[in-house]
C-alpha cells in the first residue's frame, strides 16, 4: 500500500507527533506491513521538480494512489479560489490538488482535527476560509462534498486530534492495508471507533479525585480539573489515558485539562480552556448522560465522604499524604 501525504494549512504538529512514536517507530511499523510513502514533504528525498512530477503522474493515473493523507485544513479564500494557499512550484491551490487527487485514491485520510474539521486554523473569525476535507466544523461538506466516497468506498476517515496520537494514525493505516476498516468502524464524524468509542476520562489518573469531587483550584494541583479548570475529559472521545503518548504522557497526566481536541469546533469553546463555566453552580461540562440533579446530589455526598488523604493531595502539586495500609486482623 502506498501513501501520498500532503501538508496543507496547519502547524505540522501531527507529523511531529507521528515521528516521535517509539517502540516501534513509524518507519518500522509501516515497513513491516508493506506500507510505503510515495511522498511526504517532511521526510521524502524528492523536492522541487521531482515532487511536482510525482504529483502530476499521480493525477494522470500513471502512478496508482492507495491512500491520500492530508494534514492541516484546506484554505478556500479568497472567494472560494483557495489561492491563499498555493502548493509551491505548481501554480495551483492546495484546494485544487485535494479535489483532483481525492477521487483517485483508494481511501482518503484526514490527519488531525484541522484536516478533519478545520481545527485551530479555522478559529478567530476564519478569514482564510479554512475547512476540513469533508466537514466544515460540525457540518458535513468541506473541501469535498458530503457524499464523497473514495474508490474503496469510505468517506474521508477523520483521525482527529490536535495533534493526533501517532498510534491512531498507524493503526488506521494498518487497518486500511488489511482492508479491515469499514463504514461500521467509523463514528458519526467518521472517526475510527477503536479510539472514538472511548473517553479521555477512561484511565485518567485523576479518577479517584473525580469520584470524590476533590477538585483542583489551580493548574499543577493533583485534583480533578472538571469542576473549576475546564476539563471536559468526561465528554471528549479518545483513548489518551488508556494508551498515553509513548506510554507516558497525556494532557491530564501533565495536569492540564482536556479540551476535547478530537471534536469539531473545539477551537471555539466560548470561554478560556482552563475555565469551567457554570449555571447556578453546576458545571456546563457534565457528561451528556448524567442528569444535573443527580450530579448535585452525588457531588454533595462525595465531598462529605472525601478521605483526608484525597482532600489534601487534591490541592497539592505532589502526594503529601500517602495511602495507608490495613493491617491483618484489624
């Protein structure tokens, strides 16, 4: 299986995340599965005229294209021309290249939330007209039509995240190589369900604090960040805390709130990321399937039953009170 990777409007962070994969690294993982890159702007040898000739050969059908990966949003300005972002040396807008190459690909993969939904590049009024491949925020229809299907039959596969997890990208590509990713394996936003059926809350190291509603009041404290610091891990899809980055890191493990970066329009929450808006003292970021009255009752009982160890540690940047052990026979 061969891959053509285009970097559109974005920071390149998804490629950086992918290249930081360890045990095994990106190239070993893909090579073992018989997956190769026709071209990637960050690590392919071909540049300039060589890369341009390759793109033209793919467009003419002389080089088969199994998977088209696009990283970064697609810019449509000014006035729908896409000429705010030209693919260097080709005289053509990236928008034009995406629309020309996508129908030729066996499958199309949007790498990261910018490519999937517009992401950060669509924030702040979006003067460049940045959109996703097949979504404009929450709305179907982006650079490609809502009914677009690649030659292999799937819509654009949205491996959303900001940046996306390297294992989400490699697992998606491995499944495509084995013809093991079907329409039923995608959620309503066409995100692969192997990670989108999980919540960031699952496996979070702060879950004991969450259970007792022992809440951090400022960043770097160990307590749960939902009540005061804007964490939406109970609603955000992703297995970040089940398989953290390189076995170690995640936003919440670094004492930073989850901002639901896998979701469309996460870039415009309407408040600062480290703030939890409330209505009558009730956080607006409750899990969608939890009645508010139940939350208030549960929170009151939980706070009243909070062990001293948990209460002290919640408001510290390190463990102050270690768990005690129960002696046999006591």
